[in-house]
């Protein structure tokens, strides 16, 4: 992977948006018993933090949910597609327990719930060329996690994509098997999208905390956070990390 490029088509839909990018190399994402108890506590604390985004008894009327549902109305999407933060907050709202999955997923899920932002992460070694975010003509190859068949993108959909197909469909809704994070992933890119200033402020805090947790749990330093806007739409992977 060479860089992240947010296409003009995305800014045409969301001119006030911001996309935060973070790169890290050399992680070891194999699950061990070393810090499972600590990660379980981290997830439980994140569920408690999520309460501040769930102040309305009607789930869809909570601002985080409402804002992202309105954002998803701006482009063609697969039926039922929702922002990843909605899925996490829904589980938290239902009082469900989050069990540890693997170190990195636990870290970014806890960040997502704590700050009320959608966090995504991909294996950079599996991405061909640049990773773009934009509105596509449709037909990009995509096999979702856990599926056996290809589900190509729709015309007018907003997704992440590279030279070989879609990386994540409908903004941050669902990852491709091809580029998903696994226990063998070592070099990663993290993304957080915001569509307004209030979301961007939380995203900035979330990405800084994500950087600290990556250092804590994986013993590696991350890059500084890139803040992509319509006037600054590219985040190059540093030469010493390629």
C-alpha cells in the first residue's frame, strides 16, 4: 500500500468531513492469555463509556446514530448497511457483553465505543497501490468477511477500494476478506471518518488514544495522525514504513 487518497466525489457529498489516518508497522496480533483479563476490562469500561451516546430511549434518535443514518442516505448502499459505530452502540444499548476477540480488534472496538466514532483497520500488506475512499461506478469485486460469494459494489456507493476491488463497503460498514485484519497482520492502516466538526473533535481524541494503546499492547510506535480534508486529501505511507 502506497497511500490513502480521499476522492473528490467523497468531498462533493461531505464537504465538511474529515478522515483521520494512522499507520503502524510490526504489530503481533496473535491472541495470548497474557492480557485477556485486561482487554476484557477495557471492553467493559468502553461499554459504560458508550452510555453517554445513548441518552434517548429511542435508539435511532441518539445524535450519533441519527447523524450517521442521515449520512448514509446521501449515497447508494446495500440494504441494511449501517455505520460500524451503530452496530457497536446497539449491542451496548442491549446490555450485551463484549468478549475479547483478538488484541487489535479489542483495542479499536473499545476506542470506537468510548468516543462514539467508527474505527476501521486494514492489513496494508494486502492492499494494492493506493487505498481510495470515494463514490464508485459500481462493480468493484468484494467478498465480505464470512461469505463464500462475491458481492460487488453498487453504482453510486461510497467505499474504500484499491486496484483489485473494494476494501470496505458503504464507508465503514463491512470489510473484505481480502484485506481484513487477521492474527498474522503486521502492518496496518487505521481510519476514522467524521462528517461534521463535533464528530471530528471526538475522532481526533480517539485516534490519539488509539496510538497510545497500540504502543501499550504491541510495543510499536505509530505515525502521527493524518487529518484529511477536502484541501488535504492524501496521506502517504512514510518511506521507511513501505
